[in-house]
C-alpha cells in the first residue's frame, strides 16, 4: 500500500500537508500489517467496565508513534526545532501548546478493527494560533485520502484521481443519517433518532466518525450526529467538511470551540448541509 508521490498529491497546497500525508502513509502500513492479528495486546482504558468506547490495541499505539516520528523527522530535516512541535493524540494527550500543533487519531474505528471489519481510518489535523488550518484523513483498505487546507477547498484522492468535494443540498427525507451512539447521551440520541428515522432515507452506524464526516463531504451521508466525541475525532473531519460547504455545530447550533487545554473534553455535534440544520436542531430542542 502506497499513496503515490505525496508531494504530487497536494500540489499547490502546503508542505506541512505533504508531511501529514506521508505520516498517514506510514501509519496505514502499520494498521494493515497488524490487521490479521488485531487482538495483539488489546486492552481497555476503562479497565473496570471494559466499555468498548475505551478499547485500545497495540496498533493504535504503534500508529500514533509512527505518525509523531514521521512529522518530527520532517520538521527536523527542514531546520525546525522539535521543541516547537506539539501533539494532541488519543493515546497520549499533551496539553502544552506549541507553535506547530498536530492532533492525531491513529485509529478511528478501533472496535471495527478489533473485530476484523475493514471500516477504519487515520486522521491528522494541524493547528496554528488555536485554529485548525489543515486536515488529512486516510482509509487504508480503500486507499482513499481526504485532505483540506483552510480557504483552499477539500479534496478526495482515489485511484489516482483527485476530486474537489462539495456538499450538495438534498432534502432531509432523501438523506441518510450517520447515527452514532455514545454512552453519556444514549437516551437522548435514541429519542432523536426515533423522530428522525421516518423523516429520512434511513439511519446507519458504521463506526468511524471521521470517515462519516468525509462521506458527508462526498454526498453519501446527509447528516452525521454524535453525542460524545473528542477533539481528535473532529478536528480533521471538521475542516474537510467545512471546506466542502457543510456545517458542523453543537446540539444547540453553536460553533464548536476546541478546548486544547483539556484534550479529553467530549463534544456533541451535528453535521449536515446548512439548509437542513434548522430542521435537525428543532428535533433536538424538543428533547431538552
């Protein structure tokens, strides 16, 4: 598995984005190599309940290590001191803010991965001055890359073809909903989905939020809802979605402001075409 010539993939964009794509390539190799033995050193962050939302595998940790090393090596080769580079990662959060910040989800869809389901992804976002500037997401089995830089559009690269992403308006009744379930808000979500279901083309829960946000940008989903997700699940997907013309807000319709000092903070989100947002917010308001 190779992403062909990362420099050519993002021609006309940014060298930092090139470095992020190169890191994804290496992490994707790690995940594919270990996919045949996903239970190797499998554990739970919540050791009391063994809640699968806290599942972590050796592949998670090794993928994150490879990403960090790849990015650090890139900056070192370009004369930038590693002390200026910081990471917020799912497997080892860092709260000290640096000049160059990278937000990493080394394996989104860990439960899928652990069960041998080929629907998982890797994402990296780059933050400057508290604002997400770049995002890259990679689906290793399909060899599909999504990437965006603020103000420069969002793109999908598949089979060597680069495609500009643009969210198209589809009536809610013709839209598929990515219906995630999260332990802290599961009761509210069931009520919302019960009301949404007859008003849409159906509900799906495929197990990777960042891929679902990309699928919305690519007009496969019309709505994505999540009730308890972290900054590394949102950062790259949010900029890709927004650069394609979609919106991602909290359950009250307010902008999501990342708390970089508290990486474990959980966010509630709705993503969709702007013209469908009010209808969805009305359903949420009825359950508050």
